[in-house]
């Protein structure tokens, strides 16, 4: 059922939940999911509520106008989104297809709601996969000489396709700082290691060398600092001495795609609130 | 910090959160944890809020008086408890000590707040363990001829010790119906199988015979029907062919005590709301 | 690297490992993976060894001839298979595609070695998916009037396609006993419940009603008794009150496909030895 | 049942398993558990076998004499131990008792076989706990001025008590290099972070700051380099934004004690073979 998702954060003080829910109740709004969190140390407050669209006498714009006075009063960072407006998630991929194939599958089976305006890649390998799903595939070659120019072009393509957010589905390229800055907390990466362990290249090789008994993957927002952005989701799988590096890579793929798809779902359903270097995820 | 825990459930309709939080805000109440859930199928609503005791101008009794009009208006089942009033959890045990030892350890290390007025057992085996912790140990022999009488006595002891709830820490005896009825949703059992699989006796033997690859334990409230009460918590551990029944028993002990201690914590912190045969657990 | 997989089981007694490994060593064989298990209660012994094909002066047939005397001496049930002979796994599907799509992906990406001679379904829905992978899709309608005849036809098709084993990728139909008997321990099913809990139809609805906190899936060999065959693999995922039945179904799909793909891999790599109603799985 | 545990590692080549098992079979030995591993990259071979003591006509010393020629021929690093000779595990603790209490419980309930000749601590806090179990408690104060001397004394005490290995049950002190060198691969530590993440002090605070969604613990052998020794066992638990640092500490305790007790069990049952900076653990 169509609903609005209200997310907000502000300094904690008595009366926030009361003010917000009184506003919604005054307009006859029916609340579905509702969750809040107050961080004891920083005294910062976070909330997410789903309101049935049909229960309100106005739309998201009308909500925005009427709610802004309350929001100002509590000094809120806030947003309201409409579930009927599917988020446009541009996919960036390279040669490996497991994460892209998994997201395309979930999109095709309507597991959760989002649009994929296009897949952009620095290789031709995954064209057939995308096009079978009916999704435009754009090849932007990235040689050693034209990486900055190539990324300017990709950024342009994201804008042309009106991307709400960008998913790095094992994209394997480091984005320039200007690219990262253009979509703050809206570029979602999957790292094939349990951050902060195994930053950078070849995390499964690093994990094998160190002899760890658990490997994992991390879905996080991209910032200018490599593999250091706010973590959205992580998961692990047990391994032991019998697994060679290739086995870690094989087992890890399943964790990567699971963790990325969860992170993407949390993002498109407005479940993630970023606070500094940490996230609040209302699952 | 001392707080009141408000739990409630009622038929869902617009304005519940608004009414409750406006009431709290009107008295200057500061909300810590807050969680709610609306069950789509039954349209039933559940809520739990922690309110800082020092932020209110009255105590739990004062809250009760003032809040009852709101509660009636929404047809709420509700309760308010004071974290300073530790729940009195009487332990019933038999010969196996792993669950009792674990709970005594958590009590002693103040991992969460509860009192243990006494340990009651049909055997003498665990006396030293309880008494080292400074907790009275009461032996009530239960021969084949005096089980009903023995359980009448145990029920009397629970009442004398003002039990808020009773924990069956691998008690191994079936409680008479009248006993179950005396403490509805307040007798907590640990079953050494992942219910509804492996009801009744020797669940690890049953699991071994069936060749399962996951074994588990279930913490649930006791009802008159064996192993059928509302489930509070469950967890599992992976096993394979290399584990004999004795290994399942050994591995299972760790799951049992973890699951029971979580269930007891959820109960003493008023995190469990029972609705029919299911529970809402605000963890 | 090409290898032979020797699997055997027999009554346990001293000297089995010695006899087998002496035989292999006498012909210069290099052993890769090696695993054995002795079941204490039944005194039954199980072994699996991978032998590098290039290290032996003969092939699988030559091995069979020479080894049979040893096998008889120990009263072994045994088999040797050649990794170069990929197993032919016929897929039976219905309308739901998550398990089939997952297996096709793993086949296409050569995650492990097997062939899919065809996909057979009682519906047309998944034709495009199979054919994009270049795999023949055969539609065998199964109305209420022709189920037995339809299954005779499907069994014929399996034989025509020289199936080594059959995978029920959420096939949703009960196979006739004669069909089960034609491929003993070679029909692999995925059940969307953690057996022996939630046998039969609508296991997620059953799980929701019972209010469990863990849901799971079971990969097992099919026998004439519904959902009762030897279990190959199981896994679970945590759920709580916030998940409606549709959420259990959504979350369960990921467990189902993971568990089924593991089970299929164990089977095609000859890692599963069946003993009565239980399995030994050398992972 | 009393058994000998043979562990060995050597460069891989054909015939190792044959030679070892022929030797055992020639003396009528019955093999219980048996496991081997060949590391593809380094071509190094590892094996562990349990042999029923009663099935051999000689003891561990007799085995040692007769087997040494085979061992030399394959250039083996090897060991044979007798399950009847319980390993003497000296415990070093500080003020926190959860790991020590857990190990004492498992020792007392004979979950697996080991002796605890004494508990040594730089504080008096845990005396009562140890002494209730009937285990000598030795207090060695470690002020800023006498740490080196104190550790010389502790090392002496370990030798006097004929320690086979030393368990750091949340000991919280850095051992001098000479101490580490005295018991190579025989000092077992529990680190309250999922190494290599969160090395050093206050790992839960580090984990909280980084906003991770999984926290873990690591059991490893101690080397001169802090938190860098070979990893024996690791496990994790899911956390989210709702957990404050104190909650991570509370939840982490359960992981720490589980991981440490597994690591200790693997060590005392001779399941851990160290190879460079990695371990082979035959669970």
C-alpha cells in the first residue's frame, strides 16, 4: 500500500514523538511501521514513520509545507518520501556479475521497489545480462589515460538518468573525490571484507594470509576516504583451513550479494539515517 | 538510570502514539527506548516505552491513576513497571546445572536486574552452587507417589517468596495444570529443541535420528499444553554427521543457556507482550 | 584439476584406511582431499578421497577393476566417479523462479561443475529464463486429470536426457512413488521449512502461526514419504514479530536457494553418503 | 575411551596416509577420528588420528619408538599424546571473571578433559571463585614498578606447576617477549575483537566508533607481536545502532567466553596444528 516515509533526526528533548504523532493524528494519518532511537551519549534523536498515503488529506508536498514549522522548532534534519516514487538506482559494474545479477533478479521479481534507469560499466561483459532484463547498458571505457574524463562522463550519465543514488556492484574502480561529493550518502558500495579489516585490494587474499576463521562483506556509503564511509550492513560466513583463496572468493560472493541487496533495500526504503561516521538503520 | 516501562496493546487506530506521547510530554517525561508494532492482519497495536523516572513529577502509582483514562479510551491492555522494583524470579531446577549456573552468574555479575529469592529443586545436587551465591536452596523431593502434593508445596513456596515469575532451568518435570494457571505467561521454560520440532522427551536423540543439520533451543512461556506455549526466543547451532548424540547434548547446552538467559532478560525488562499464541518482543 | 572421487562405506574394522591408501599409493596416486568418519554406535565406516587423475596409470574403469577385490574384502558399498564426467542434473520447476534462477546462475558462472540437460515444468512461466541460458525448456502440463500420466512423461524425459539426478527447484508437486523409486537418493528437493518442523503445505504460514523466531529451509533426498527423506543440508534465518507472512516468504527465498545450491554442489561432487535415514556429508 | 592422538605435518607426497595407516593397522590399531588436509599452494600435509589405546600392544612411548623411522622418512613434525594424560592449563586472569568462570564451569562439569593446576592473577578479586572450585589461587601484584619482575615470578610459577599451556582469560597485561618465547604456541589468548580489526586497547569502543554491524572475538596463540599470533577460533554477533558501548561489552562477553572455550578445547585435544602464521584446526 502506498505510504509516505518520514525520517528525521534532531537533538533529543522531551516532546518530539508527541509533536510528530499529534501532527499526524490531527490530520487523520494512520501510522504503519514506527521506530525511533535516542543515542544516549550524544543525546541525538532519530525517527522513521510510515504513514498510509490514503489516510492523509494531502500529498507529500502538502505534508512538507505543514510539517516544516514543527521541524524547525525541533531543529530537525528531515525528509518525507512517497513510496509511489520509486528511487532511481544507477548501477555501476565492471566484469564480475554476481552482485549485478542478484540485484537485477530482485528488481525483476519486485522483491522491493526501485527503478534501474541504466547499468554503466567500463567493460562490455555484462551487456547481455542487463539487456535481457530490458535495462539500457552503457559502456564507458576507462583506460589508464582517461580515467578522470571517463568518470566525468559517468557522473554526467548519472545526472542525465536522474539517479537518486548510485550502486557500485563490484565496480572495482576508485571514484574521484568530486564524484563522491556529488552524491553524498547516496553512493552505495559493497566491500568484500569485514571493514575495518582488509581495506583496499584483494581482501580475500589478505584474509587467507592472516588465517581468519570468519570472512565477511560490508555495504557502506562511499566517501572520499577509501573504504571508510558509514557502514550500512555487514555479514559473515565461517571458513577454516580447508578453504583456499578461491574458496573464500566463491563463498564470499554469496555474502557480498546478500549484504549489498540488504543495504540497497534499506536505502530505497529510507531506513538508513547517517549520523557522522555511523548509521542508524531502522530494519 | 531508574525508569518506568510502559507496555500496552490495543486494537489499532489513528492517534494512539500521539495520545500516549502527548500525555508523557505534558508531564515533562523524557522517553528513552521507544518501540511500537502494528500487526497488519489482526490490526492489533503494541507499544513499549521507557520513561526516565526523574523526569516525571509522580511515581508509577501516580502514572497509573492519571493514565487510566487514556488506556480505557483505547481499550488497552497495559502495564507500567518501575525498574527500581527488581522482579523476583524463583528458579526451579533438577540435576543439570548449566542453565542455573549461567543465570546465577549473570545475576551475580549484575548483567541485568533481577532478584532470585530462592532455588527450588527435587534433588539436592545443586545446593552448593546456589548457596555459594548466597541464595536459599529448597529441596522438595518428588517421588512417583507425591508429585501432585510436591507441586502444591512448590507453588506455595513460590507464593511465600513473592515470585513475580518462575524460571524452569532444565526442571525436567511437567507442571500440573493448576500450577501453570497460577502464573499465566509468567513461567519461563527452556526446551532443548527448536520447537515445534522435537516436542517432548529426548529431543537431541530425536534430532540425531532424523539427521538434522541444525539443532536449537526454545525459551517459551509454559501453558497447560506441553511445549506449546508462546515462544520468546530461539537460537540454533550447526551440526553434522561427526557429532554423536553426546556431542549434540554438549553443544546444545551452550545454546540452551544463551537462549534462556535472553528470554529471562526480555521478561524482566518487560520486553515481551503476549498476543494469543505469539509474542511481540521489543529487543 | 581432473580427479577421481572414491566414496565408500562398510562395517568398521581395523585396516580399512590402510588398505585403501596402500592401494592408491602402490599405483603412485596423489590424494587431494581425504575425509573419513566412523559412526560409534553402528560401527559403520565412511570415506571419501579425491585422487589426481594424472597421478594414476589407469582411468576410472581401470580403478574399478583393480579395486573391486579390496572392496569385496571389506564388504564395501562404493563408487568411483570422474570429475571430467559432469553430472547431468535435470531441473523440475513450477512457477517460482528464485531457486531455478540461482542454480542457472551458478551453472553459468561455473561455480561448480554440472550439466543441465533440460528444465521441465508444468507451466510456461520460466521458459524465457531457461532459454536465455541456452537450456532446453520442456513444458509438461499437469492438470488434475492427467497428473499420473504427466509424471510418467516427465520420468521418460529424465531418462531420455540421461539424468544422473533430478533437482526439484520449488517444483510444488508430489512425485508418484514409482518416480521416487526410479531415482533413489538421486532426487533432490528443497523444502521451505526446517524439517521435521512444518511438513507439507504452506510452511511459512505454519511458522508464522506458531510464532517461531527462526525460520529455515531443508535440502533432502526425496523418498516415497513426504518431506521425510535423508537431509543433506539446512540453514536458518532469524525473524521476529515485525515480519508478516510475506516477509517470511521473502526472507525464506534467500535461505532456500542457498541451501539448495549447497545440497546440489555436495551431490554433484559426491560428498553425500546416505546411511539409512541420515547422511554423511564430507564438505 | 582412552586414546592416543597422533598429529603430524610434512611436505606432501604420495604415500603418507598409506604409510601411517599401514603402521597402525600392522599393530592392530583401531582408528576413531581421522582427518587430513593438504594445502595446495604450499604442498604441505597435515594429519590427525585418534587411535584406541586398548587396540595397541604398546603405549605412547612404544608408539614413539616404533613410529620414528616412518616420521623421519617423510620429514614429519609430529607428536603423539595420551588422552589419559590431561593437559595442565594454568589460567592467568585479572579482574574480569566471565572467561575464567566459564572455563571453571566447563572443567567442573567435565565437558572436556583438562587440569587447572592454579589460577594466577595480579588482583585478589577472583580468589573466591577459584577456591570454591578447589583450585589454588595465586596473587602476584603487578605494579608499574615491578611488572618485569612480576612476570618472571609468574613464569616461574607456571614452570613449578608443570604447565602444558597457559590460558590468558582476559588477563589484560602484555606478556614480555621472554615469557612468550618460553611457551611457543602454548599461550592462548582471547582478544575481544575480530582480528585483525581492532587490535590493542578498547576494541569495543573502536567498534562502536566505526559503526560496525558485527562484533566478534578471537582466540589465538600469543607471539611477541601484539594480537598478531596464529588464530585458533573466531566468532561474531550481530549488533546495530541501538547498542551502546556497554551493550557491545555485555554481548561481547558471551562471544568471548564461547570462542575461548572452543579454542582451549581444540588445544587440549590436540586439534590445532600451527603452520607459519596460520592454523589447521581439525574440529
